């Protein structure tokens, strides 16, 4: 894009102690001045130039001689960044004065022209400099937008981390542990632990569709709804049905969340769960052998109002560990573009049975990290573990 | 990710390829919207060359299913590999969207 096409007037500060340059410049550039492409302002030395830059923020570039009284062009170059950091300067030097040209370039001059000034070459140099300045400003504005976006993502990420339980009840009957390793661009995983009446405990793990701020907001409302439903509902199936119906109201964006909600009764060792379109629980027995519990034929929440979520019960034996996980675990990708898969998770536990709930949780995250190596992962990696101790 | 589509007698066969995830789900959605018109009788989306679909991609499938339902256009998916079929099964999406083994089966199911 040339200056003319941009349709924008550019203001150029010309700095020279020779009084002849001003009329010459105005005469030779008259066509571009008349059509509003350039506007020239003049200063007689470096001091005046700095004052002009300080007063007038609309100046786009500086065209400066080197030898001047009070402050020369080379000193001016050093001082420009203090008053106008985004301005570019072009130096006018004596023909063949490589020494000063080198100094000027080293001090940040964008380009140089030599005397006697060839005005066609000068026009070309000015346009090239202005083009660079426009691109530089566009890059700065893009960077600013990126910073805003990054700040929003940081807020989303903080929201996500802040709602996760980080202290887990420890008692003689069972132990709990949950952890989430966030993806770089903020996914929408969460887990929750809800204390219920009769000493029962509710466990939830969930994965919201998409990424970023929308996912984080949907995650917050899903989590709040589930907490409420968990307290009221008679069992996990009913809880998911209730959350699903509310999420379906005004859900034009078709966001959804997959979820497992389970209730553990330490009295009986019974784990009752319902899946909302989420991978079913994996039970790791004390000897390392594993059982994947059956799906309850659920559907992701937020998709279909009125859907009836079913539940299933399974009795845990002392020493059994229930691992709830999100697909960031099983769909982790290695450098060969292979997925980690449920089979590798099961093998890892079979070879080396977990010592306790926390060990099992860390082992899941370690397995993903070892498998993925340097390959960036695009999904949160989350697991929630319950181990029946007695 | 890309979509190749052809239309015959009001039935659009669209073939997607590559990985469909949050980095390109918006593009996937606009391309999918571009290949089908309200007046079309059916859209068959072929997954033979799709390597992976994330939840962001599943959301596009859901949006498409809902908008096609409004315009009375039939919608079927086909030719998924086992891992993608599993994603549709686990999420329960196979309960609300027709999935067929082959393109031929999908076409006959939508009456083309």
C-alpha cells in the first residue's frame, strides 16, 4: 500500500539549519502536499525538533540533517525515543560520509539519503518509512488486542482453578484426591466434591465443550447448578436430569458439558453414578487389575431437554480405587500422533497398583505428561480419585 | 481440516478431513453451513478422513443438527473410525444423530 492509497495525511518533521531546504522541499513536494498526502513542519536544530515532537503527537516521521548548531542530528537520534518512541527517522548526510551514516544507523535511524538530495529517491524513502510506521502501528495494536485477550483468558483460567476443591477430607473409610492440569488455551474441565447427608459424599467430574471464556462461564453455571441439584436430588440420575433441564433453557449457543456424578456411601461401599455423556468410572483393584464400570447410556448435558438420566450402582471392596477422568487423559497425543487411550491407563495401573488416592491421581497426570513429551496438549487433563480404605 | 461437498438431487454429501478441534471449529461450522441450503432434502457428513473430533467440533455437529431440523433437512453421519464412533457413543450424541457404517447406508437411510 502506498501513502496515496492509504488516504491518510502523514506529517513529516524536517530538521535542517540551512534555510534553503524549506522552500525547496515545499516546491518539489508540492504535488503531494496539495493532494494531502504529506504535510511538512520544519525545525532548525535538534532542540527545536525535540520540542516539536513533544508538542505535536501527530508527527509521523523525522527527516534530519546531521550537522546543526545547538544539537546535531546524531544526538537528536539518541533523544527521539524519549519523547516519541514510535517515530522513525531518516538522516540526510553528506555524500560518502559513511562514518556518520554508520553512527546514525546504529543509533536507530530507519534509512538515509545523501546530499545533494534526489527528490525522487527521497519520495521513495519517505513512503517506505511511512509504510514501515503503519505496519509497526498495526503490529502494536494487534499486540494490545492480544494482551486484552490474554488477560481475559487469565481470568477464565483463575476462575477455573479457584472453583476446584484443593483440600480433601481424609477419614478412615475413604480418601479422595483430585487434580487438574490446565491446557494452554483454557479448557473447561472441573471436578467437585459435595458433602451430603448421612455421611455420603457426591463426586463430580466434567468437561465443557470448547475453550476460553465461553467455556469458563458455562463451567461456572454447570458447577453451581450441580451443587444445588446434588443437595436436593434423590440420586445422581435425578441430579443430572435437573441440571440438564436448566442448562437447556436459553442455550442457543448449543454449549454442552459431559459429566459423571457419583454418590459414595461409606456405610455400604456402594458407588451410585450417572453419566452425562462422559467416560464411565474406572475401578482399580488392590492387585492392580481394573474394571471399567458400565455406561448408564446418558447424554451430554445441555443437548436435549427432558432427557431421563439413569444411574447404576457398584459395590467397592476395601482397597478399590475409583478413577474419574476427562478425555484430556485418554485423548492425549504423543509425537507419533497416537492417542494415549484407556488401555494405556489400565496397563499403567496393572503394572504398578496405586498406593493411595493421591498416588493414583498423580500417576494419571504423570502418565499423560510422559506420553505427551514435548507435544503441546489442547485439552485440560483432569482426574478425581476415591479409594475405599475400609 | 477441510470439507469437500457434492450435491445430487437435493442431497448433499460432505466429506470432512483432518482434525476438528477448537482451533478450526469455527471454520468447520461456516464451511458446513456453506455447503447445505434450507431447500436441500438431506445432508450426509462423511467422517472417513476425519482423524479426530474434539468437543468444540461436536458442538458444531449439534448446531448443524438443530438448524437442519428447523429447515426439515435430514442429517446423517457415516464412515467413522472406531475412536470417533466411541466419542459419539460416550457423549450420547448417537442417540440424537443418525450414524451409519457406510456412505451408501447413510444415503439410503435419508432416502436418496
